């Protein structure tokens, strides 16, 4: 099973023989006026104007994409043959917009924040490569949250992040909302399985036309087509961590991290 740190969220921010990577950063906007005396920006300045808006004014030059408040159906339609346990559709409302990283967190971004000697993937024996634009793998949920905390401290110290905002992993609902990008089809690009490999590195997928070979490796980020809001690798590369817990019903407290 591949596990990856999910994208980071600001105002909040994505382990093992599981691999993981971060993919996006999210910033929660809050009502607060600019502090003219210090020159620090207010949370209002962090709120995006429209879905898909991009900003990269952080020390890592990590591209963040605005996801506005909205409502969507989370899960898999009941008429889909691949409906799994716990995938029944539910309607979800997100009352707060957020910024999410356009890709998984890369090895270069990880080492910039955590230091050159803190590479969880080094020394592992299975499918390991080094590369600045490769996603971070072999990281735990705690590793991912530690990265978010350190990045938050770094950005606040530089005056680039409002006091009540922070980087964290996205919730599962936030991640799927960003993945769907306002669409209601099976995939963000439609219902045509034959186009899946144009948008993601699929480990295995089957469609009406047959199946494709298994994908057993991970790849540099942003080499496939993005979804309508500009997010890459949402349909396949590495698995990604979410901030919340798995539950059969929401919003009860769960047993394990997603």
C-alpha cells in the first residue's frame, strides 16, 4: 500500500511499509485587519477570489490553489460497480475556503524545512529514489504533521502567515472536494476510464475497454494533466495522508487515521 503525505493546507496543512507524501498546503482565512505598523498581512488577504486561483508567496515557492466554500456529494454513486465499503455518497458542506498545494510535497521541499539529514525514504530497500521533484515517501502521519508544524513556525516567523493560520493536512472531505473540483462525474475529467492515465499514474485500473498494466513505481510530481482547478496527481501517483480519522459515519470520533 502506498501512503503519501497529503497536500498541505494553510490555516491548518498531507507513512512505513507504507509510502506517503505531502501534497498540499491549506490556509484557513480569518477575519482580521492588516497591522499597518508591522506590515503583516491580514487573513483577508489570504482569501482567494475564485476557485483555481494560484499563489506561491511562501518560502518554498509551493504553489497553493484556492478552494472556495461549497457543497458536494462525497463518495461513490450507488450505481457504480466498484462501490466499496464506506464509499456510499453523503452530502458535505464546507463553510470555510482553504488553499491546498497543487502537488504532493516534494523531497526538495521536505529537506528545506526538515533539514538535509531528515529523509525518511533513505536507507529503505523498496522502490526508493532521490530527486528534488519526487514526492516524499516512507513518512508517517506524525512525520507529516511535524513538517506542517515546522513550516507554520517558519512562515509565521517571517511574517508571511497570519497569527491564527497554520499549515496542516487536509481532511478527507477537503481532499475529495479539491479532487472533484466542482465536477459530479466519476473522475474530475469525466466518466471515460480510457483517459485515466492522462491524469494519473494508476497502480491498476479497469474500464469498459479492459485493464492497464499495474503501476508499481512513484514518479515526479505534475507530469500528468491537472484537474479543472489545477491540482496534479489526484487520480494516481502515491497514496496520501488525511488529517482526520476513518469512521463509518460522520462526524463521530474514529479509530484510525485515513
